[in-house]
């Protein structure tokens, strides 16, 4: 079956790519293994030069890559340009710091010289999603390549042009041929790579279902996994919060990438004292949004990435309303082609409703009333996920204490929206996955920390 690009704004086919065969995949793994052996022997300076060259291509051609993202998954052009530039930042970060992060360590022991060194594992299988089709790839590839590994990419089937473009950028930057390969494979064919001796580990960003399936397969083969899965991020607004700041940050966090982000604000949990004013401000801001073709200037939201994803989201909204939630804005599938869904607001949401328990992956704001701070924080932690969380308060010291010791998630922000940053570890707990990307921790996920002891 070919891999087909459907423009989510129009529903029209844009391009198609021939799928790779299982034999193609085996050959790619063999080639990656050979290329990785030479790459592992290269210096950090040589690797850094390639990463910096790739960063330059991403920066200089950000408009081209942004247009590709808009066409394949509906991202507004301004967000696509920013995504390309953020990829460049991550590449430069590891080019600048990778050698220090993986420097040899020494330990004082009696009668010996001892310590440890970091050495690459081999080839890493990267299974990536469609919602940030460049960022997800480069945030995994930058540390993995800088550490001396190779990468085999299995990208989402609806962004094949973006998948091919990431390989093109790295080859143009001077990466050895075969070291990073994009493969058009179906998920059920990944066993051919997981079975290959050259594939040492797996990194996956995607759904809980996909993460569990891949973890089971990798575990059966004793291959390490890093999993970044779903989220139902709570944004807690306390009584002493700056209301306008909280509204601005919450709306931004809910609607980035048309709400299709694992760390988007999924649940606004507002204490009773501020709830009604927050609701009024939320509705005003949603009324002022502009949704339209992603290549037009001034667009706040584009279409969703696929019609089936839109239909899943709408079903969650309908089931929540049937359970007692109030539909204040949106909530209707428009007539016509494309994967459009309007910015939607649900209020009166309680913990037993789908809008509270499930991840809503699209432009739907969920407002939950809490009696006080204690109940708000208890509601925030009442989730099977644990990726991101935020708290808004006029007391930053109190907010920091809540972020450090109360909220249960991999990234907790105070008076701001959750986002990834190359300098900070990124990942979750519980059904949001395990392992960390980015920061010094990310580059050490796929290396052998090898103890060396020399008796004297």
C-alpha cells in the first residue's frame, strides 16, 4: 500500500509514496549498522559539524518546511516555521554540549584508576507521530546521532513528505549515507526491525496503545525503550492567580497546534472564587479566534490532521455532553470537505466524564470547578496520565512548592504553559510513558555507561 498525503484543509490527495518492503527494511538496518560503526569512530567535533549544518538548513528554509507541515497535517504556517527553528535550536544545543555531556568520568578508588565512559549502543528505531512532524524527529535524532548512534525512522503514515524531508536535511548536512534512514512501513511490519540484531533500542512518541504494543515487543527482545505517550494535562488556577495572565497562558496552551499536542492544556481546574470570571474570559477569547486555511496569515487554528481524528474528538465531546457537561461553544462538525472542527468549550465537567478522564486531542477546552485549592490539586492528580501540569498563583514560592511536591507529572510549570526545551528533560510518568528526552539525560538514554577499572 502506498503512503498518501491528504491535505486536511481540503480532503484532497497531494502526493503518494511507495511503501518499503520487509527486505528493504532489513537492508536499511544492515546499511545503518555499517554506517554507524564508522560514525561511532568519529570525533564529537565531526558529529557536531553535521548537526550545525542541518540546523542551518532548517533555519534558512523554515518557510519551505512550514508549508510542508501545513499541507500534510494542517499546522498554521507561523507555527510550522517556528517548529523548524526549534529543531535547529535542539541540533545546536547538542552540537555545543554533547561532548561535555558524554565526557569520561573518573572516580577515586584505592589501587586503581577507575571511572566510566559513554559509548553508543548502535542503531535506534525511532517511531514518531504526525503532530510535530519535524520536532519529534529532530529532538530524538539530535542527541542520538551526537552520541554516535544511527537512526531508522518509522514516521506517521499521514506525513510521508515530512519524513522524507528529515532524511534529506541530514544528508545535505553531510551525515554519512545510510546512518539515518526513513522507512515507509506499516506498524505491523516493525517486527522486522525489532528482530534485527543491529537495532539496539527504540524511542516512540505516540498513543498509549502504540506504546504498550511496542514496549511489549521490545521487552521480549530485551531492547531498551523510551516512551513519550499521551497526556491529560491539568492547569490549576488558584484564587490569588493573575486572572488575565492565567487566561492568556491557558488558551495558548490549549490551542497550540490546533490543540493537537500531548502537553496541551487538557483540563482547566479553577477554584470556585475565580471560576465564573475565568469562564467569561475563556469564552471571550474563544470568540475572538480565527480558524482558517493554515497557509493564510493571521490564522489561529487550522484543520485537524485527519478526519478520523476529528470524528474521535467529536464523539468524546458528544459523550461528555450526554453525561452532563455544558456545550458553551463549538461542538458541531461543519459541512464540507476537510478535517475541520471548531474551537469548543465544555463547562460543568466532572471527574466521571470522558472530557475529564480521556485525552482530548484537539481544540476543546474543558473547564472544571473546584471548591478550593485542596480539591483543585486532588482533581489535577486524578488521572492515569502524568506528562505535564501547571499551576497559577500570585505566590510564586507556593507555586514552586506545588510544582515540586504536589503535582504528579514529568514537567510542572508555575504561571506559564508547559512546553519542551532542549535544556530540560522531557517525559512522563504512569501512562504518559517512561524515559527522558532532551537535556543531558536525553543523550544518555541510548549509550552504554561502561565502567573501566585499571589496576595499578
